C-alpha cells in the first residue's frame, strides 16, 4: 500500500516543533526549545571530577548543572588497548579498570550520547562520531563499515573502495567511516565531498581541544546542528513527499541546505503562509495532548493503559467494550493484533525508551501468540530507533528495549504534579483527617496551648465538621482544649497546618 508522508515544521522564537505525519496520522513529534536545546552529539573537553572504581565509571564536568557519567565500557578502544599493552594484560580482558584509564583532574574529550533525563546526568563516550549526510566519521580508527540496510554486495564493495581510495590519497590521520543507508547509489564525488567536510570539521575540533587543554578549562568543542537541520540531514531516502515550514526565514535556510546537500528532496519543501496554524492541518496539537494521557482507545472498543515511570514503561492491553462476533479466543486475538499497531505508534509518538513491558491479553493458541509477536516486530521495524524484543513469556508478557537518547515527550512537556508529587493519587479526606488528629495529639504533648487552629482544604474541613464531628469532640475532651477549623482555598487536599493558639 502506498503511503503519504509529510513533515510539518512549526517554528517560533521559543521552540521548534516537527511533526512526522503518515497518511494523515501523526507518527512522531520532535520538540526543541531555545532555552533547553538537546546535547546529544555535542563534543566537550571535560574534566574528571570523580572516579568510582566500584561502578567502573567516572563523573565528568562538562559545564552543565549536573556532572555527566562516563562508564569504562564507553572509553575508546584505543585507550583500552594502550592500557592493556602497558600492563601486559591478557587479550581475554574486555574492559580495563577505570582507575587505569582515568584520574581525577584529568582532561578528556567526550561526546554526549544521552541527554540528561530526570535526575540522571548526561551519558558520555570517548568513542567520538560525527555524522554528515552520507557518512559518520570515527576518529583514530581504520574501520570502514557499511549500513546493514544496504544489502547489495556489489554496492557495498563500491562504497568501501571509494572511501579506502579517498583516505589513502588525502588523509594524513587515519580516521574510520560508517556509510549511512542514504549513501546507496550516491556518486563517488559526493561521497568524497562528505569525507573532506568531515576531515576539516574533525581537524577544527582537535585544534580547539589543544587550545583548551593548554588553558586547562572545560569547553564545548563542537555543537550538533539545531533540530530542523538535523532532521534534514538525517532524512532517510525520499519517502517524505512534502515538507511544510511556517517560518519564511527557516524555509529559506532549509531550502538552501537541501539544494546543496539533498537535492532529491528540494522540490518537496514549501513555505506555509496559511492563517490557520500549521499543526491544525492534521489536528497535531490534539494528538499531542492525547499522547500525554495514560489511556489509548482502540477502534474496536479495546484500549491500552500506558504507565511511564523512571524505571520502565508498562503497556496493559484490555478488550474493553469489544465483545467480538465469534468466540472469546478470537476476540482476544483480534484485540492483541490491533494493539500491536497502536503500541508501536505510541512508543514512537511518546518517544518511550529503556525497558518496555507489554501485557497482552492471555492467549491460549500458540499460532495466535506467534502472529501477535510477528505483528509487533513488523511494526517496530519501521522505528528509526534501535529496539530489541523478546518472546511472549509464560505470563503473557513481552519484554522489549528501545534506545533512549533524548527525553520522552512527557518529560519535555510535563512536570510532576505538585499535589501528588507524581504518584498519580492523593490521600483521601478521611486519611488526611486522621493525620490531623495525630498531629494535634503530638502538639498537645509538646506545647501548652489554650486551643488549636487547623488550616486545611475545604473538603477536609467539611469532613472534620460533618462525618468526623464526633471524633473531633472526643479529641477536644481528651486534650482539654478547643479545636477550630479554617478553610484555606489555596491548600491542596493533603496540605494542612495545626497552629497552637
């Protein structure tokens, strides 16, 4: 079936939003705010602030609010080999000890591979990689890799020969390259232009790092492109039929970039001058709001419940109002099969990463289990992020992981509820009332007050004066003091104060 794919780009001084729409339905949304640009791809000259032998890791200062995290396994192979040779360790040793690799106060060139997420600092690597349109440069190696999605062996050999020849003729330093999928069928001239560009860029980064190391300061050596230009650079093939941009200035820059680097999509780019907001064309803002809710309705009447926590994300599949037309097993199978499409769309739309547990409705038929799993794998194959998926467990659970590099949509757009602190629930008025009773008892033993004033929400005060009035009277008699209540309209349900008078 032919698909229609569009990119809608909404630009304001405060933020840039990009919606990937397929057949009129939102599949992905990317948001970058001027005050909080993503850090993935940035290269820094950092300083080791602390080495943690027990964790085989180190904290690195790179000029952010929180120190970044570097694990021993993310330290470049060349450093590992050097340490091994010096210590005459066996070849079986895969990762050298962190204390042999880094010392406190040492300067080190690092690249961000994961943005700070929640309470965690940025994740770093010393395995630097710099992407261009067709290639990814890997400094200080002699490796040439070809994207696995380029399957034709003759084309793979052609691309490898082009790079090998260009490196041997023009490059003093040995740098490796990975050929991206979009390089398939691209001329040798265009590949060589990318190599020249990347070599100059890396030379500039090294020059800055030398200057920085002499001054012994922390410094940003290379910043990745802003969201719009990154998106254009990373466009895979020509599946996108239309790119609409509602900012004339951004449109001109993108058009110029496309004509120079991706001429095959230049004719797809158009300026959108409409009075109607560009995201209203396909109800994008409504879809974004829905993606922040835990419940996702399925067309059949079934539904998903998606619960995102810091540790993992769980997806629960339910039949809901769908009763089917044949038997229970067939109803369950169809609901699970429909759920696979919705789950994969929601994972991309919400940008969920890390561990994801899917609780499908229990199926008895083994063929049904296989078909549901195949359906899930087929839909996930279209996801640009790397995913790994397990078999259906004996409990009917499917475990999967998805590479997490940037914050999820919920983390970008939302914050924890100040009332429930992200728990998703609050104590009942009854529970709060009993908390107040205990606090009054506690204070009566500590302070010699004439009476007590309780400040609380309207719902709690009403409960104390009505349903718990006998309890209040008993407490007054027990402590020998009167208790007054006052409604504070600004107080949340769990909030209260007991004031000795």
